[in-house]
C-alpha cells in the first residue's frame, strides 16, 4: 500500500487505519509521524480494528507502550516523551519485534534508527480544520 489519501474526519482517518490493519501480519512495524492533533492515535485505533482488536485504544504517551490482543497482537508505542534512545533499551523496545505482533509507533521520527527498515511509514499532515493528508509508504515487500 503506497498512497496519499485526504481524510475529512476522524472516522475517515480511522477507516484508513483499519484498511491498513487488515493487511498486516505478525512482525510488521508501522511508523507514524505527524504534529500534535494530526490524528496519529485515531489512525492506530483503526489499525487496531483491522487487526481484530476490540479493546479501547488510547495514546500510550505516559506509559510508552500499551499491548492489545487481537487476530494479531498490537504493541502501541509512543516516543513523544522519550528523550534518549537509551530509554528504549530500558523498556525492552527491541523485544517487541520478536513477540509475534504488529508494532505501531507514534512520533517515530524521534528515533528512526530504532526502527527496522522493513516497515510501513505513515505521515499525517493537517491541511484544514478537519482534513488530513495521509501518506502511506510500505517497505514490507
């Protein structure tokens, strides 16, 4: 999935995430970037729905990682409050890639070097009050 989509509501952003989520498998990584309020968490909510997850998805800003069970487990990570790459080692970040789930990382641009090259990059830009430009580039093949 390599595309650029304009979403005009939070529901449309979630639906786009859900469509991507249906294509993902254990071991996949999704790196999500965008400014505050761009819709990163809404996108992950849809991604989770596509993975068959029914639990509530909220931003893991303060916990850094939240785990959710579904058709494929989701490890939802938020780098926003992480200041140094060494902190990622302290939480065992690398271990999540070996646990048979999808790793979705908000604020991924803070530590690109910590992410595998084989991943999906999602860039969300605010282009209007309710409009987002979502660019999805996959390097999973």
